[in-house]
């Protein structure tokens, strides 16, 4: 699907369930005014007890304004299973990383494929991450605290080539966050 | 709280809502048999349409066995707001990264403080991450696709020192995942 096709369309063109017109409109707007591309996402979190806490996610800044599309916040509980000393009040934080990665690789593949006219009929993925608890426990400084490796297998119903689809998925922001070092600045205040 | 106190206790000692006995039992078990520290977490994800997909998280391997503590899976929807071409069917993947990070820093601080006898009465945190959409859109190769920086502010009700609490929080596995590069192996199959 070329841009000229899109320009001719009177109604929005949708592919893979996403507005292709919307994708090209966004690209055009950002090329014209790069500061529209600046996003700031946010979350707040409150500890409940032990390994259980809850995040709230609602507003963000993007496209030059504060977003108001969400009438209510999303709430997510994080907890741990009994073997990690809590009671499964939610998935645990490292499992949420796998969800974030799966969701982002999938959406990214679907959007970029739509922009290129590649039809996708289905995507299923399986993820696993290996973690040695000795890092978290402070038993060994040589063991990293987080995952040492994550593997993602994506099964896609599409006539697109696996190599192309993989390269499109890897435009994923969460793939970038997890696979590359990122400054994370933590400040702690007590009262 | 010293280990000798713990050894004398007949009932589990709890601090900050977490079993201190459980923490030291875990450390002792893993020191004796390091392969008990090996965990493998998992998620599966299925695309629904456009920017909307859903993850399922239930079992994992850890402490030398397959965990069976969860009778049902956790389900999480990922989506995008209208400005990113979906309809808020869930938080978006980069927002889930902030939730994972908040939850993990909090739990890690709480557990490590408990092991050191530092009482915590409350934790609230605020997170924000800056992302330039030009990376995702493929407009500029110089702009990274994910966050370029994440800031976390933690407000802790505790007599512990902010510097110590911060160093304890940074044992967090998700802090490690986000702040350091990690191999992420993506395979794509089509059918």
C-alpha cells in the first residue's frame, strides 16, 4: 500500500486492525514538527504489605498535550508466589516485564506490517526468562539480579517473510528498553 | 534483627509484612544448593486486533520444581490510547514497564529492609519515562526506540536512611533488567 493510495482514500484505510491513514498522518505530523514525538509516560505505586503493591496508570503527555482519553486509571497489583514469600495477589514484577515485551513486540510488528501493506491474521508468542535468585539475595556479586536471557518465540499467521516480520517487531520500544542499557534514576526520601 | 534471634524464634518472624524466617531459610537453602536459585518465568500472548493483545501468566519453574500455587492464570491486556491508534483496552507496554519497575523496587526495598531489621511503614513512588516516538516510527536512527531515561521517586515512611534504602531497592531484578543490557532472542515463524 503506497502513500498515494492513502492520499486518495476518503475514509480511513485499516489494515491488521490499525488505521494506516493514522500511521502515515502521525509520521507526516512528526516530520513537520518533531517535538510532537515527545512522550512522557507515568505510573504511581503504593505498597500494601510484604511483597504486595499496586500501581495506578492514567495520564501521559504526548503529541504536544496532556492526554485525557482515559476516564479512569488502570490498576495493577504486583505480588509474589508463596515460594517468594507472598500470596499471588498479582503476577510478579519480572513476569510483567515478559507481558510488556510480548505486547510491545506484537503491536510493533502489527503496526509496521500495516504500514508496509503486509497482512497479519494472527500472532501468538511464548516468552521465557532465566533468572538466578542469588543476585537478588545478594549471595553472589557475579550473578546479575535480573534475567540473564529472555527468549521470545512468535508464531505469525501471515504471508510476510519471517525475517522481515522479525525486523519489524524489533522496532519495539520495550525490546529496546530490555535489550539495551538505560539510565534509571532512583531517588529516595524518607519521612 | 540478627540471625540468632531468628534461630530462637519458634514461630515465623515477620517484618514489613514479609517472613524474615522465610528470607533467611531461602538464603540458607540456596547457599547449600545453588541450583535452587534457578528460576524460569514465562508468559504467552495472543494478538486480538490492531494495538490490542492479551498475555497469560501462570506457571514458572523455581526452587527445583514447577510451581503449582496459581489455580488460574493472570490475564493482562495491552493496548494503546487513541493518539497511538487503539482504544485504551489496557495500559500500553511501556507503561507496564513502569509498573514492573515500581513494583520490583518496592518489594525489593521491603524484603531487604526486613532482613536487616529496618521497619518500613509506607512506600509510595512516582515514575516517569521519556520517549521520543521518532525511534519507533523509524524516522530517525539516532533516536532510540524505547525510553531514553526513567526517573523514580520513592517516598518511604521509615527511620532507615534514604541512602541505605535506595541501595537496598537497587537489588531489584527489574531495575537490573531495565538499566543494564540484556540478551533478548526473538525468533519468528510464519504459517
